[in-house]
């Protein structure tokens, strides 16, 4: 199972937002459709890294680890690191079992001294898998990626990476961090900077030092020194372009995230053409969840010439707002971006990477993180055709809601499939999903889903015929996610 990288959306249901919205409608009386397809347990064979962020009984939860799957339904070995308000566990051993259904949806039981967990996932193209934590003790979303063992060395990881981290500060306030670092063949960070938004307290261009030596099993321990102090992370290597991180100290912050390779030279020409983007996080003024997504066109010289954006601010929805803006990319791979809409001007730090443009908002009233991905048009109804995996995470009256699904799109206007949901420990498995869609030439689609939650209205932003980002446009669920072709 070979895997492509993904920059996930870390939509954290912060303690300040999770009891904000009214509940989703619908019920669980729909019939259970049989899965269709050709996937088996053999589609999960070899060494894999996984990570997800979410919530549990202690609040924010971040988990990263790796496991060895035998292709016959057994997880023969592995390890994980956990950062939770219930406690921190490091390098905890893993064994377990897994089952993959015909449609590519699967589940795995991970047995560990740190506690037994269940993850639900759907396999997409290249063997990449989208993940939901799927038991009554916690919820969350993330990814599984097959590991490349030749990258398990400091030499393979030497060079420049950009990263984003999400979580909480020591007072339980939402915290987002992004940055770039360069390491040498001994695992030392020779240069680096980071930017942070701590519930509206913004620090930019903060120097970073430290080290990130990796062991031969693909797990490493990173020590990072910034203005926030010294932090320790466990990290797991996917390949020479991608690592997964979770903070493991007990000092002042609680963070999880990913890092992706940067390749220069960098200039304004590093951002050129049409991009699809989504961002998610919190409106700090209303203490409510926030998601935004859209399309923008960059001229390669520092100007956002046109675009459209949708907003869901704690259930207050604005659709198809025109946008413009400007940006500047420095030679060190760090950039700034300002987007202007009818709702105001929004400011971001951006880092071009192998997983797209990593984005951190630096406004004092909002804290969002996300990604912008280069589009490959043209787009039409045929752009959404075939079978896809889907994952989204959001906030309802009960707290965080996470989901994985699989569906088949007809390349005209409809799709049908199966969805699994974890509504803060309330598990809904194998329910039918149906939808109708209409795609504009810029790649923006209006999508109406029918699920066990009821009717869900969404805006999809096509990256290509194999991938799209999306946000929810309802007043009772604020969510962001993506679809990937199987």
C-alpha cells in the first residue's frame, strides 16, 4: 500500500467552542447498504505511520504512531505517543487487528498499555487512508501513510521543512503554530523560524533552534527552542518529504501536527495560478467554530487577482463572496498573504511545501489553519466521477464530530455511498449517503448530502478530478474536510 501525503485540517473542537451550536437533525433509521468494491485486508500490508487530532475526556487529544500490518488482518507490532488532558504516553507498544471491507472502509483495534483504541479509515488512491478515531472514549481525524524505511535517517531528512501545529496553550486557549526549519545530516536544526497565534496573541518570525534525531525504526524525538520555551516532540517519518509530530512534554503547550519538505528557490513565482483552499478553527470574539474555503488566482508576482470564498462563522453563513489580495514570498520559504472580501481583510503567514501552501491566520480575532492546493482545471460535471473516500471534522452541540465515508459519483450530478460517524463517542456505522452536486468552471461545487445527520449543504473546491476540499454551509454544523479518489 503506497501512500501519498496529505495536509490534514486540524479542526480542533476547542473547549471554548464545542457547546455552541444547535444539534444536527436526522436519525439513524436508514437501511445499511452493503459495501461494494474489491478491497481486502491485503491492501494494508507493511509499515505505516498514523496521526490524528481530536478530543477525549481530558479535552484536546493528539496521537501519532506507527504499526506493522501483515496483510491478513493482524497488526504485529508498533508504537504510539499520546498527548491528552488525561495524560501523556510516550513510545507505548501497539499490537492489534484490522478488517478492510470491499469498499475500502476499514477499522483497526490498537491494543496498548496506554489504552485500547479503535480507528476507522477509508483507503484512497495510492494507498493513502483517511482516519477517524472510532470508539466511545474519543473522536478525531487524521491520516495513515505507508512508511519508506530508506528515509529513517538524519541524512535522508536533512534539508528544509515547513510545518503546522495545532492545539492548546497551558491555559487551555487555542494555539496555532507554523514555521520552517533546516536540519543537517546529524539531526541538528541549523536554522528556523516559527509564527504563532495564541488565542489572538500573535508572534511572528520567532527564531527556532533545536534537534530532531531519528532512530532506525522511523521514530524520533525533537527538541524545539522558541520564545514559548523548550518543547519536546515525538515524530514519525513517512518518507523524506513528510513527518508526523506530537508534543510529549508537560510544560506549557499541547500540540500535534505535520511537517513537509520545502524545495526552493522561493519567490512570488512560487505561488502562481489557481488554488483551492480551506481553513478551520475558531472565531475568538464569539468563541465559536469557524470554517472558510474557496478559490483564488495568484499572478505569480504578488497579487491575488480574483477569487471566491465561503464562510461558516458559528453557523452564520456567507457564500460566494468575491476576494482579492496580495502576497509576498521571501527567499527563506516564508510568506505573507492578505485576502480582502466584503467582510474585511484577513492576514496569514504561508509556507509553500510539498503538500501545498501551509496557512496560519495571524489576525487577533480569528485563529485558523489550513492549506491551499494548486488546481489543475478544466472542471465540469465529469470531474467528479468514480469512487472516492471522504473525511470531515466539525463542531456540533455535542462537541466534535468526525466521519469517514466512501461514495461513487456518476460524473453528472449524483453520488451514493456509505458513511461512518463519531459524534463525540456516539458511533454511527455503515449508514447510507447520497448526494447531488453541480460544478462551476472554477472548480467550486454546491453539494447537498443526505446522511443519518439529515441534510448537509456543502461547498466543494476541486483540486483535480481526484481530489477536492470542502466546508459545510449549515447553521447547525461547522465542518471542513476533503475527498480523495480511490
